[in-house]
């Protein structure tokens, strides 16, 4: 069984989900197909603002505690300032596709999430993305050039549009067959459906 996992490095919840999704479904024999998508384009135009700045103080405190609690439970590190403006992650997402094509996805993916959320690196900076590609064992200059190409821009756009057409509106999102589950906290439901499909 293959479970598609839609994510964007811009989202802390997709970071948490990414840290645990493979282990969570491993005993079912499921493989996770990580699919980078542009979260900014997934958002439905009629949806209101979802920034932390639009929350009341009690909800904002709870939101931050939720992230901290999940991080502590699963061992995902967060830096001290995670509420600032979200960087443009499109180059990072395209670099993930390059790494995936080269069979070096995991070597790139987890360090990329750490760079964004634990180290507060500017992941929109090509120099940061280049270093991540080099750390993944790729020819950094060639990989970065490909990530910056029109080909990869078109591919990310098409993959994001395909996700929208499938019903995806946020990340992390997983599918079990045609059943969609949005959110790091929906894995239990997804697992139940995966077990049901395996029977």
C-alpha cells in the first residue's frame, strides 16, 4: 500500500507529520509517497486569514503549546521563534523534487525541515537550499540550477493543481485510497482505513 503525503515546508504541522508518518504506518507495510505542494496555492480563496496574528491571545497560546507538546512527544525540534513571517518555500519544494528524482529525498527532506523550524534558516535563500542539496550528497550547483528551472516551476505548479483537484486544501494531507485525511492529528483515522483496506 502506498500512502501519498502532501506537505509544504512552510507548515509546522506538516513538519510534525513528516517526522512520524513513516514509522506510524510502517508495520502495515505501507510506503509513504512524499508529495511537495505549494500551500499558499492550496488555500481556498474564500477561506479567512489563518495566520497566528489573526488569533486571540488564548487561542494563540494554545496553538503554540500544541506545537510544543507534539514536538516534545515525537522528538521534533523547534527553534525559539517560529511565529514570524513564513518564508517563500517554493525553491525548497522544487529542490525536494530534484532530490526525490535523484533518490536522495530523505537525505534532503528531514534536514530541510530542521533548517526551517529548528534552526530558523532562511529557506528562501538559494545559498541555504544549495547547502541542503550538497548535504544530501547531490552536485549542489547542478541540483540548484535544476530546482530554479522553468521545468521544476511547472512541475510544482502542476503537482499542486493536481492536489487541489483531488480535494487537498491544506497540509499535511494523506490519502488511503480515495479517503482523504487532513492534519497531523488525523493519522489514527487514516491508519484505521489502511487496516480496513488491508483486510
